[in-house]
C-alpha cells in the first residue's frame, strides 16, 4: 500500500504525474479531437468518467476475483473486457440522454476503449498497490489531467488557425512539438509529490 | 493497403444498382484507393491537377447549359451539349449534397476524341480525385480526358 | 493442471458472460423508448414504437415526407417543423438548414430519433400523400426512348391529385440491382380518371428505375407508388397561357389539357413543344386534336436540329423567338414550364424580357 493520501494523489495525478504529458499515454484521440474546444471538453469529460469508474471496477475485479482465484496473469484480458463493457454502457447512456454529444464525438466514443491511458491507469493501480480510495482518486485525477491536457492543446490550436506555420511542420508536426513543450513545462512539477 | 471501413462503405455504394445502374467501378478489381492512386500518378505525369480538369469540365457544362436542345461550338473545335434528366443523385462518398443528372457530351474535332461526363463526375474528380473504375459507364481515363479537353 | 486451466477459463467466460448480460439488459432498458405519440398539425395523433427516426416512423404509419436519398441525410428534402420532443439540433442536420429555419424549429426528419412524444407540423399537401398499389394495364412506345404506362389502382381505390403533380414510383430488384429505389414522374392522365394514372417515362442512361421500366415491366405487372407530390399545377384564372415542355415534360401538360377539356375553358393557350429531330415528337395527333376542342389553342412543335430526311417544314430553332407571335397582354399571361433547368432558365429570361411577371411563371424543373 502506498503511503500517500488519496487527496494528494488526486492532485498529483492531475499535475505532477499527468497521464498524458508525463507518461505520454492516450495520444491518439488527444491529437485528433483537440481540433475543437467543445468536442475536446466533451471527450475529456467522457474519458474522466470512464477512467474513474473503470479504475474502481478493475480494482474490485483484481482484488475480489483475480487474486482469490489465483488468475492474476489474466489481468490484461479482464481489464480490457471491463473497459470495453463500460464504454459500451457509456455509449448507450449518451445516445439516450445527451445525443448531441454522442453525434459530435462520433467514432471517438468507442475509441475510448483502446485509449491506452485507460488501460495504463488500471495497470499503474496494480503495480503501485493502491487501495480502493487511492484508485478512485488516481483514476479521477488522471482523467482530469487528460482533460486539462487536451483542453490546453485545443485552446492553443484554436489560436494557431491564423498563424503562418512552415509547410513541413503543418498539422501533426507542429502539434507534436507543442505537446512536447507542454510536457517540458509539466516536468517542472516532477518530484513535488512522489506517487510511485 | 487495407481498405478502411469508410472505404468499404463507399465501395458498397459504388456497386451496380445502388446509385446508378452499373455502378462506378465497372469491372475493375482494384480497391478504391488504388484506382485513385493510379489515376493520381497519371495526372502527375500529365502535369494537370484534378481541380484544373474539373474546372475545365464545369466550364464546358456551363457554356452548354442554356443551349439545351442542341450543342454549342466553342473555340471552333469543341462541340459540347448538355442534357438534363429529372432527379438528383447522392455522391457515393457519404456526405451531404445531391447532384443533378446532367450529362455533358464533348467532341474535340481537332483530334476526334469524344468524352461524356455527368455533374456527379465533375464533383468526384474535383473533391475525391475519382475518375471511376475501368469499364464503368462514365469512366474518364485521365489521359484521354486531358487530350479531349485541351489538345 | 488441466483443472486449473479449465477453472481459469471458466472464470473468464463467466465474467465476460456477466458483463455481456449486463449490456443486453442496459440496451433493452436504455434503447427501449416505449410507445411515443406523434402529433401532426395539432389534429392527428400517431402512436409509434420509439427508437426509429421520424421519417421512418411516419412512413410506417403511411405519412410520407418527401425524401430523395431514402433517409441517409444526403438530400435535405425531408424537412418538417418540430414544436416539441425533437431533442437538440444535430451536427448532421446543420448543413441543410438556414438560420431562419433553425429559429423556426425546422428539422431534418431522417435525423431525429423518436424517443418521446413529439409534436410536428407538415404541409397539408404532404399530409395527403399515400402509398398505392396498381397493375399495369397498358404500355405505349411513344418514341425510341419514351414509354407511356397506364397503372390501374386496386379495385375500389382512387387517387386525388391536381393536374401537374407527380408521384414517386417504387422499383423492384432486378438483374444486378438488389435494392429498391423510388423516382419521380409527373402524372400524364387527367385527375378525373381517379382509378388510374398514366406516366410518361424516358429512358435515362444508367438510370436504375427507367431501365427497370423499359426492360422489365409488362402489362399485368403489379407496382407501388406514393403521391401525389409537387406544387406545379394550373391556377384557376382567365389569363392567357404559354406552355413550354419537351421530351417527357409533356406529361403534366397533357394532364392539364385533358383536364381542361373536361371542365371547359375559353383561355387562349399555346403549347410550344421543343425537340431535336422528328423522331423526338410524339402524341402530335392528340395535341393537334385539342386545337379543335378549345376555342383558342395552338400546338407548336419546334425542332432545333431537324434532319434532312425528316422533311420538316414547321418551326425550327429554339421556342423563345416564337413567343411574341402569340403574346397578347404580357401582364395577363401565365407560363407553365416543365423541363431541364437550362430550358427553364432560358425560357424564363425570354418571358421576363417580353413583360411577363415573375410570379406568373410556374415551373417543374426536374428535381
């Protein structure tokens, strides 16, 4: 068990160990959806929702099913199955109650399933031996950290629209450079709150 | 290159009997992206862009639009006529918009080449770089098309 | 060892099964919208099973909104006003709606999912649209590419339409064509013949429906169609009329003239039929016969490219130069045009130059 309060872990997951800018997980949809601020916000909230619940569910699955039955080696498969089922459930809920967001996100909603940040957070939770409360805090914090990162990039991209960028760097080139600079900024936080 | 789901959807819409009678692919067995790529290579060799070609086609269609019951002779060598039928067709690439069934027939008396295209052909070339599959009813071979439009 | 493996597989299967069951349950609860009421024009209520789009739900209950793309969101023809229950405006609808339309609550019915009770408004003419079953009783070859087909409605059934309106014919799969399509054709028979309709259908290169009509249909075949649609019909005034329609555009004019023959009229009318060569002319005798029926009617076929073998001694070129010969009072003249957009543009321009007012020029511009 890690000796760190859940509260501190929550904030650390957002800033000092940002899942995207520090660990570089969850890049694909981050790069594509950050075109528009509104859909970035929508996707970020969806990812946070998925992260919080799947981390909690996976913690329960790990400590109450996998460990007692001695099938810890199946954790990869089980975690992915839980994540996939949960994202499907989220899709059904969104289609019913928030259809505008459902259609705006389009293909990116089921793509949350294969967002490596989601899977990564569950694995981190196992490796670092978090307890249940810590896992929830870590999941929620990582989600908000991902949301923060994608919102920052969306904001920057909206300002980039009228700027002159050299032809070779247009598109993915300049986006990745910006992401790198954002990551550099966040490195300044490292060491503030050790969570592993 | 493996076809994406989007391409598979578009290819399905290009089959005979979905939008037009014999479809847009003729008896071509190449996947869609290969057809577009091969024609793009021909275009590069001919040093003409798809947009240029589409603009030229649109020019001929516009000039012959109001001369609905006969043709018009342009530049002393292009005999063009456009015939419009009732109704509109959607583009096989899934996006909003429908196109009139306007068929333009052009004969270049300098080299004797005749080509025919529809309003949808112009859009397919301009927006999607698609000249239709070999053996399709309105297949426009870029080389022949360029010769007919400019030489 | 085997037992351990089997146990592990069983646990995995059990877990997956439990999650799948959960999803099926969620699906049946969340996707089950129960029965929803669609209120039309404040008058009629339809009860439908929720979960389908509005266009399909309405057509299941025999209310047919116009659609050119079959509900795929490509054509924008299925607009209707939604007062309540339509949910938020979707990004797939925006390209087809103007700001004014959005403000008025106009939506694309093929994109709205019926999830709750919904109140809509559709024009009365659309409301009258029905689906009909008919049997082919006659096929006439008018020209090398035009056929006239008479469809008799089912015993006891009748159709109410105005001369000039059109129907959407539904095809059956044939040859390589595995799907059904629907295409628009003007009705060429008079509205007083309520037990049948005649359509004049011209073969379109690569056309799915016209090829079906020209190669598959025989007398005795059963077909379906929906209608009537359209706002191209004669206005009941005493003004002079100029008709201009070529090719299959003759259909609505034929319907109008046959109708006028029955109700009687003393209006001065001229019908200019523009065609290329002699073989494009048809129903010439019938049209010429109208000259004896009406007090002041002239049928003027005009050929733009007569062949020497045609031995044509009538009018040649385009129809526009002949208008001033028959124009008496431009302000008291109506024009009914049916044909390609190029023809409509050219003829409208000529008529406006001759002094007709724009709101008295009516046209059916082929889609």
